[in-house]
C-alpha cells in the first residue's frame, strides 16, 4: 500500500515530495493505526486541510470496511473451502513480500548517511535475533530505544554546534 501511495502521490500527482513521504511513513509507522490510512490522512490534509484529511481517511477506510463487513457475514462458510483457506496463506506471504519491497525501495531512495543506516541495520538485526530465538521483546521497545538514542545524539550534536558557534 505504501508503494502504491508513493507512486500515486509522489511520482504521478506530485502532491508531496519523496522526503515528505519518507517522513510521513516513519511517523505513521510509530502512531496507532494502519500506515496507509495515516499516510492518506496526511496527504489529504496537505492538499485540502482538515476536510481533505477527513475525506482521504474515509476514502481509505470505507471500501475496506464494506468488504470486510460483507465477508464477516459469511466468514465461517467462506473458510470451509480449501481453496479459500490456501489463498489466505498465500496472501500472508504476498503481504510480507510487498512490505519488503516497499522497504527496499525506500532504502534505495533515502539519503545515505551513516547514522540512520547504522540504526536501521541494528534494529533489523535485533528484530531478527528476537524472532530467531523467540525472545519475549516487543518491537515497540526496539523502536523506542532507537528513538531515544537518535534524540540523544541529535541533542549532543546540537549542543556541540552551539558551543562551536559561541567560540567563534
């Protein structure tokens, strides 16, 4: 979904820049709710203010709501078909690959600075270790730790630049 939003909003319509898309994706990922809805809300707000945010959010939520509501009415009967049950297993794999594809595209387009790359690699490595060894560690703690470290380094660099300006 992120790749679709980026293709439509950044490349085709040029409503937001690639950097804004990266920022909104990071923010949307750390806030409650689906990333696509948070991204759509931001783009809607950027284009038409509060009404744009509301309409963009409804445009993302309403079709899925209707489809899921209709499926839920017949869900037990729906899953009894072997073909449908297997399709859901395939969809799970496809969703993982779509997320991986969106991540690879974003990584390729991001500015290559050493610190964000190190934080990203350490976070990925930590998540991989947590998954492999089935440790009971929430990904939220990893994101919060990365955020605290990033803020600490940011404030440290800001303080260093401030002291250098005073010396001049």
